[in-house]
């Protein structure tokens, strides 16, 4: 983390400039057997494409509220950083009826229809696959994002003191988010190069911090596990060894 990094998007840019090839997010779904590993460069590319979709096709502006109805998933992490890049408030599991736009997984589509603004759906299939048929009233993320630009420049600078994240009834500015992430990283014992395994969900600050922000703020990486309870103790021990995990938050 550089002294000039004041938003999560700043952290990603610094990581990209420092060591683009190192792993950043390794995702497991223990209900399906899926494993995806994204380097800093690959993750940043997904974030840039998603931010371009958000700012361009979806016409989102700084201060807009996006209801993020997604589980702990690598694509959820991408959306969190895309929101930070544009200056959009990521309202995690927020009310779609009160949001300017909504991003939904396959299990929350009905609730997401309450949003009167733009709606984006993610199939959350392996390798970022699309829906067999896009849900009515939604843009299919997997269809829309590949054609977006690989570099992103916001139309307006992102204010680190503006609201950036809402979760669990609390709202944080980008600067407050980074401060809390640094505190959490210290409590978890994270340092540069740490590799944190977590099975926490993305519907609480603790889950978001362990699953993305605390590793990012320290120059570490995360092994993000969905449905970790299905793995078993022996399987978990093997994963810790194979993934060279240094810290856990399960």
C-alpha cells in the first residue's frame, strides 16, 4: 500500500504496478468443485471491464447506489472494486427498491426486479459462463462484459471521503473502509505476501474484509471458499497445504 492509496481501486492499481503476476484471489466452490485463480493482472482486467460497463453502458455516476445481491464469489470481488473505481456505493445485500441499479446472482432475481434502474444478472457458472437464456429484464454480465475496454478511466475523480460501501446497516467512505481493513489485517496477522483462507460469507463487513479488503490492503492474497463446510477437516488441511495458506479466517 502506498501513502497515496485512499480507495480500494487505488490499492489495486498499486498492486498492479508492483507485482501483476502474483495471485490475488483464488476461489473455491466446494459444492461444485470449481477452482479459479486470478493474478493481480487478471483480476484488474476484470475490474476495468466491469467498471467500463458500469460507467458506460449502465450510465452509473459517483454517488449512485448499487444493490449487490451476490454471494462470496470472485465475481463479487470484481464488482466491489469496479464500484470503487467509478465511485458508486456498493450496497451489499441492499434493498433493490431503493437502489439506482442492481447486480444479482441467479438466486435473487425476483427480489432484484424491485429495482427500477438498470439490472445485471450473473449466472455464477464456472469460468464466468453465461445464462443459457438471459433472465427477462436483465443484462447478462457474461455477455456484456467481454467487449468492454481493458483499461478504465473514471469520468470524475473518486472522492475517498464519499460513501463507498454499505453492509450490515453501516455505511463507510473509501477512506474509512481502508482504515478498518488495516485494523482487521493487523488483527488477523496479515503482512505483505500473506495468504489468507476464509470461508466467511460476503453479507457482513467481517466477511468482506477477510475475503478481499484486508488481504488487498497488506499486499497479500485470499483463498476465498464458498460452501467450505462441505469440505471436511481433512480436505481443509490439504487445501491449506496445497495453497500455501499462512492465515485463516473461517
